[in-house]
C-alpha cells in the first residue's frame, strides 16, 4: 500500500529523528523516500546569517516520483530570506507529482 507523509518536520536530513522516521520499516519492508534531494532547501530565514535549510518534506513509498518544484532562484529571497511580500511564509510550498507503480 502506498504511503505519503507530508509536513514541516523541523528536522534536517542529517538529524537522527529524521533518519529514524525515513528508515522505519513499514508494511511489506518498504522505507520512505524523500521527493526532494537533501540539498534542495525548503526554508530560507535571515537570522545571524542567511539560513537555507531542508526541514519540510514529501515522503513516500511504493510510488513513482515524476517531478518536484525547484526552489525559487529570485535574488531577493536568497539575499534577504523569507517571508517577503511575494511569499508570506518562511517555508516554501512543496509540490510533487507521484504516480502508482
């Protein structure tokens, strides 16, 4: 049975809590895969310095990943961070096309 888990997990791919979740042996011995690459940032905040982080996920099992959105390349986002007047959250919207196998 396919599984999709989507959310703001507040855990980067290197965090132990994310590794445990991703590596859980689900039914029929499948594990969750991330639709986004570990370096494909999903939040951009200006704190002491600009932080581009991956903490939001689309995790799935037993499905085919067809496409995901790339993060914006707008200079204003990468210089100032989010939120800004065009994006009201510091988290990017995530989008993936998944199909049944």
